[in-house]
C-alpha cells in the first residue's frame, strides 16, 4: 500500500539518463516562464515537480512534450536531441502525457477508449474497426486491471466518476507503452480515497516506466516520489528527497510556507 512506502528509502538509480534537460528556457511577451532549467531523469525513476502557481511546472511539461517551443536550451531523450520536435514526433519517440483535465471520448465505452489509444489510425472509428485482435483485447484488459477499471470495461466513459476518468486517461497513456510518462496534477479534484488509489497505481508502475509528475498535494508526493525538483519563478530552486526538501530553508520560504 502507498502508506507503507512513506518510510522506505528511495532506491538508488544508476546508468544513463533517459531524459536530460539542459539550460531550458522559454519566454512569453518578454516574460520568462522557464529560465535556465536543468534536470535529468534516470530510467524507472518517479520524479515530482513542485512549486507555487506560475513557477513553470506545466510549461516545463509543455516543453518536453512539444506543446511549447523552447527559446533556448536542449532536451535530450534516450540520447537524442528532441528540442522543439512536434508533439506527434515526441509521442512516437516514447513520451506520453496526461494533461490535468481528462480528455476521453465520453460516448465510447472504457474499452473503446482504450482501443483508440492503443492503435495509431488517426480516425477514431478506423481504430474501432481495425484493432480487434486478440492480443489487443488482452492488452486492454491488462491495462484496465492495472488502473482498477477492468470491471467497467463496457461502461460508457460519461458514467465514470472524476477519479475513474483520470485513471482511464492514465490507462490510455499506458496503452501507447511510453518510456516516459508525464502526469500533470493527476490527483486534481480527487477524493482522499481516489488520491490514495492513484498513488498505488503510480507505485505499481515504478521501474516499468519513467514518470514525471507535477503535483501540489505533498502527502501524495511523499507517497510516490524518488526525488523532488522544486521550481520557483521558472528556475530550479532545490532538488532532493522529501525529507531534504521539507527542511530546505529556501523551499520553506518560497513554497511550503514554513
């Protein structure tokens, strides 16, 4: 359970970084949203970005996923420079993203949503017609089991709770089998019970995917992360374990409020 992970020491990760961000920056109308950010993620790591509103966390996600173009710096993924690639190119390279607001097909069933995500035909109904192979059904069942929605496979997505809709979108990202998963505030609007289950889902993915999470809920952050990177005014303010961050004077002043 997530609660038992609170006291566990994060495993040491070694090897070549999966993602390397160096001196990354972007400005909007002369205002720097991200300014000189550098960080690296090891394969299998769960990293959390925290910071006050406007610190540059979501913009960092936008830069990594190609939604926003960098004005300076580089992003390297699996050793390749992917700076300013298009979102489609970045997705095909192995980076999947879940946005803060879920985007699912409300009138399709849970399984049909997964089927759309699993296949790559740009036509939704083309996907539904073409991707009915036995191994696809098995993969859909496996992923739905991992996110706790296997019993709701035939239920229209519009009937899901907010938390269940968030889990469905996580499942849709996993269907693309990305090496790096970007999760932007995955527990936003969730109940305490749904938040705990989301932590369990992410911890079950630990080591199978590298995961970068933007989050505000520090209890949830403590449950899931290896390392926290704190952003402030577009820059990296601090980086370390939960205990290190929670006792860092600069962080206490800028974000955690003492």
